[in-house]
C-alpha cells in the first residue's frame, strides 16, 4: 500500500508560513512610519529624509517594500509623461497590518490605506507639500534647536486641538525657549475665501480657552498660512488686519507667505505678520 505524500504548500517568497509578515530592515520600518505620518512621500523626499546624497539605496528599500506589498506607488510603467515626476508612495494593506497594534499608530488613520491608491493628484500633491514644508523647516532651524513636527495622523488622540483642519502642529525648542506653530497650506484649487473663516475660528478657539486649559497655559501657537499666490496673500493680509483688529481679547499672531517665496526667497526675509 502506497503512503500518501503530503501536499506541498507553495508560499510567496516574501511571505513566510503561518501568514507572518516578511522581514524588513530598520530603515524600511522608518519608511513605513514616515508614510504613516505624511501619507504620501515621493522618492527624492525620502532621499532627503535619510540625508542621502544619492537615491540608489532609498530606491532599493522602496522597491523591496513595494514588492513585499507593504507600500504602493502611483508609478505607471507605460505612462512616460506621468513618470517624469518622482513616484509617490503610500501605505498598502500589509503596511497597515505591520503598524496595527503598535504604540502611536491610530486605527482610524490606518483604515485610510484602503482609499489611498485612488486619491486624486491634487490630494496627493497637498501631502507632498507638507513633507516639503517639514524638510524646509528642518533645513532652516538652528543646529541648537529641536524640531518636533506633528501631522493630522499624529494628533488624533489630542481632542483639544482646533477644528480648523491644520496641516501640522510643530514646536521649535532651544533650551528653555519654546515656539509653537499651527500650519495651514492652501492650494490653487481651494476656494479663495477658505482662509477667512479659519481666522475667525481661531479667534473663537482662543477666546474659549481650550488651548490654555489643556496645555498648562502654554503660549498660544503662532498661525502660519502658506498661500498659492501673492494676490491672495494681499487679500488675506487686509482681511486679517480688519478681523484681528476688532478681536481685542484674542492675542493671536498670524503670519503669511506664498509657496513660491518659500522656495526662492532668502529664508530670513520670509513671513509677513498680519498686524
């Protein structure tokens, strides 16, 4: 009587038996965590995040993570014109699985991975600009300063933050000197009126003492608006002057700048205060 041979189970070269996740390096884990934080990051931004002069190593890490299905990208093999811009990377379901249950990673944020692949270009580009802003701030800060940068993904558990849909909250600290900021980046596709109600929302937020009561009376963060055009910057400056001038009880500092100025002007000459 012939013995029955056990049926061989063929597994993916990237997935080990018992449905365990494929192994990754510590730098690849950093990539996954960066994407959780920023949602979309392109190749050369990763190069800067890792302070690499050459992108070769980063590209290898990204390709391996994509092959293992931890991350996805918007690269289209047959679209030459589209591929003239660097590929943008986002979390894939296995990336979600890798982070799920780890400290500091919110399940509601992780659930968004299922929609990331279908996001429109304007949506993805907005998050790319947030990464650019972080890299700009990191490059411009003093060597003696510490920069802590929090995106919406990092702030979900802090219910006392304003309902103004900030793009980031960041802190610059040098010894005992601490400066806090709320950052908003506006797009060409946004309605031109969009910045105006945010100013009024901040006045109400200041006056209801939510920040003071939940931050041990820390100084109210400086508000930064990054705007797409000089004409909109001028309009919001005039509007902000009028509204903040009447808000006697709200000690709010609002600074404006355009995207083009941040890219091209002397960093020491940036940011116009509304006063």
